């Protein structure tokens, strides 16, 4: 039998009624002749509740016990989904991560998948099981302890299973009906894309689009797993949702496929640091060790042997960055006149594989923002992306103006 992987997020299994609705979708695929691996998240809100219990019980918690607690939400959903399918006369059973076993590293709460042996599940398929309902987000360490993969880890679980089992496709069911050209809550002219290339989806996911977890897209691109994003709450057809695939499968690549935004960005500037070999390493090594996720970096022209260094990071990491840099200054490894943090900025990005073969995208983007009176603070580019930092108050205006300027309002 061909294998299909179906992943249901927290909102898709939030209640028993929604689990029944999801199970009916699984039943449709079984009737088509698929053996199905269903990956489930915890019911909506359950993981947050479990995290709260851990933090209230033990503020300085043991990460191994944290994983034991927070992984239990997926176990409940897996059991309920298997029971629901059995009530529909679909041969199904639930699998926890250790039963597969989904082998991971020992990094509790942020483990990475090492291997997924297929023998156990394939043997059960051979014995007549049609659906394996697997608890997402969890695995087992070399030490035999339960691990979790970090927030959004069920997406990664689903893609990893699709790769391991050579699945025909991996369907990600969520509360949106696909990938849009931009956030429909900000721009009412946003359009659903029928197809998007892996690289474009990876950029959009990393730049603030919340549809798919970044690691899951990385994995899909590496193993050429076809991903389809679709809604649990709408009628389904073979053309539903958005297919994330190789660019070769897309007939005509758009110059720009989407506009992404990230609201919670901060711009930090070290004023008057010594312009000498090794200064960048001296600045960014302490930030890395402190777990600060640095994105855009700009160094000003040197004057009298001094320069300014600007970088962006998430707003919730500003205090950590300040602490790390001041500690480095106290230790004498760097010297700067001042450290200025601007926490009232946002990142706006345009993404499209078509940029590789078209010129003038940056010029057009900058002109559009200029015409709207929006000042650019920092710019960074890649082969298929241009990102800028602007004042947060202009975020919606910038997204809407760029969406129109690059003709994303128009149907393909």
C-alpha cells in the first residue's frame, strides 16, 4: 500500500468533535487505498497548561522531567484518535515516540531527530493495521528518556516520518487553508498560493510566517517530501490547500511570491567600537554563547579607528544581549562607548525565487517604502529575499504597499 502522512495541529484536535472530523478525513484516505500515518499534536491549550504546571511546581526544573510532563498531551490525543478510528471500523492503534522508536539526541526540550526505524510500524501494516496514530513532538534519547522537539515539533515529526517511510505526500492540517502571499489579517487582498517552492517557504517561515515550522520545511527540502498545507475546517478536494514542492514543479516562478513581517524585532547598536581584526568575533561570540539569535548585521565605515556595529534580534532577547555585551566589556574583550537598543521596530521582507533572474526588486521595494514616507533603518539580502527594519508603526502600511506594488493582489 502507498503511505500517506497526515498531521493534525492542536486546533484541529481541540475537542472530541474535531477529533471525529479529523478521523473522518483519515478514513477517506484509507478508503482510497493508503496506509496512513497520522501525527497528532496535543489538544489546543494543553501544552501551555502542562508547561504552567511544571513551572509552578519547580521554577528551576529538571529538563528530563519537563519533557516527561509536556509530552503527555500528545499521548492523550493519539489514544483518542485511535479509539475514534476504531469506532469507525478503521484498524488503528496509537504509538508513543518510544514505541516507534523515534530516536533523538539528548537535548531535552529541543532534541533533534536522529533516526526513525520503520520495522515496527511496517510490520503492523503487514498484519492489517491501516492507520498508525503517532504522538508528535516526542522521541527517545540514547539514555532511554522521553525527549521533546521544541515548539512546532509535530510538523517536524510528520515530515521526518514521510521521509523515513517514503510517503507519497505529507498533509499538514491546520486552522488556515493554505499559504498566503501575506498575512490576511493585515492585508485583505492576500491570496492563497496553489504552489510554493521549498526555498520560498523556508524563507517565509523563518521571517515570521506561522504556517509551518522552519525545521519541518528544512527537512522536507532535504528529503524532497511533498508538503500540502490545508484546513481541517473546510471541504476537501485534491486541489485544496497549498503544495510546497521543488521549484521545478512550478510552471512560472513569480518574481516575488510573498511579503512577510516579524513584529517583535529589536535593533541594537554598539557605538564606537575599535575597528580591528577580530572585533566582530569578540562581539558576536558572547551573544552566541548567551543564546541570542542575531539576524541582520551592519557595520558602519570606520573613522579614526572606531566604528559602529548594528544588529537585530528578537525583542525578548534584548536584556540577554545587553548583559552578554556588558560582561564582555567588563572582561576587556571589547570596548564601546554606548549600547543603544531600539525595541520599536519590525522586519519586513519580500521573498521570491524569481529574484534570481530579475533585476530591480530592491530598487522597487525601496522606492515603494520611500513613497509611503517609511524610513529604512537596516537592510539585508539573500539570493531570494530582501529584508528591512522599519519603525513598527509602519508595519501594516509597508506590507500592504509592497503587496500591491509587486502585484500579489492579482490572481495568478
